[in-house]
C-alpha cells in the first residue's frame, strides 16, 4: 500500500532543472547571501508564483 502511494506521489511531481537559469539563481544567491542551492528554491518559487515554506 505504501509503495503504491509513493509511486503515485512521484508520478505527479514536476522535476525542475536549473539549466539556463544559472545566472538568475546566482544573482539571487549573491543578493540574499545564501547558497545557490537555496537560491534555486527561491527562484523557482518566484517563477512558479508559489509560496516558499522552509
């Protein structure tokens, strides 16, 4: 039962790539003085008009 739930969850996920967005992500990282890893979450939250909750 858990396996089915996990498979379903993964099937509806959207995988986002940072390719072609590196400059914007690095700019956010520099402005906010955070890692590029953290900045990528900020970038995608803004571009997808989503609330980022950490």
